[in-house]
């Protein structure tokens, strides 16, 4: 039996090293040789938190099993965090949105007789819309890490409000760096709110950033 216990600990240790080091509920650290419970999507809980939820994952409502049992049953927990995959999907989705938006803008300008080439319309939309792509994985992870529940919706709403302000500030900064940061009525052209293409110098247009925010 001692060898069986050692094998169980080895399985749990291998599984733990590829998933979580802290409880997804109370955020306390999980010891490598301690007991932990996981669902089929990689959510991991300490024994106390698992018992509080009657061994049902509070995130995905899946059944919580001990990590050694999860491995022995041939149901390894799927890795939860794949930032590279979320980033690839994010750029793919926002590229489709930018393409559709660029074609729509081009057709609109063409219908009104305003001069704008398809290349310019696509460049404008890709510069403006793709700035969401690098931020989407962070928003995705934030929403997954801090879900809104009945017992925490008030505090979490404030947290989401603060995160939304940070998200907006970063997005405005990214969009301001692009060549299509804002429309300059003086030169009648799209310009960056960070870089002056005429003087070839950094010139932050704080009023533009403030209005964009």
C-alpha cells in the first residue's frame, strides 16, 4: 500500500505541475503533495472549497474529482490557460470585423461620391479595430478569473468598472499611436495623436486622447 500511495502522489504531483498552484476560489496555495479537486476544464479547488460547493465546480458546473482520480479515470483536466490560442483567435476575429467594416466604409464613401480608396478604408479600420486584439485575452482572462455571482455582484461590478477604465485608457493609447488616431481638420487628414508626421516628432494631442477616452 505504501507504493500505491506514492504512485498516487506522483500522479497528483505531475498533474499539479501542469495546471494550478492555487485554489480558484479562496486563492490559497496548493501544496504539491496535498489533496486537490479539479473539473474537466482545469478549474482547481482545495478540499475545503470543493466541499462547500458540494463538489460541483462553481465556474462551469462540472463535477469535481480528486486530481489523482481524474488522472486514473482517463479524464485529464484540459489546460485552462492558453494565452497564445486566445491571442490567435482574438486577432482572427477582430481581423474579420475590420475587413467587414473597411469594405462597408469604402462602399459608403463610394455611394456618397467622397474619394476614398479601398486600401485607405481597410487601413483605417484595421488600425482602429485591431487595437482591441491584444487587449481581448486580458479581458477574457479577467472575466474568467473574476466571475460575477449572486453573492459578489456588487463588489465585482465595481471591480469591472475599474478594469473597464483601465481597458479604455490602454485602448485609447494604442489607438492614438496608429496613423488613424484622429481626424485633423486643419490638414484634412487622419493623423496619429502621438506622432506628428509633418515635423517627424513626438507630439501628444492630450485633448484628442481625452475626447477619445
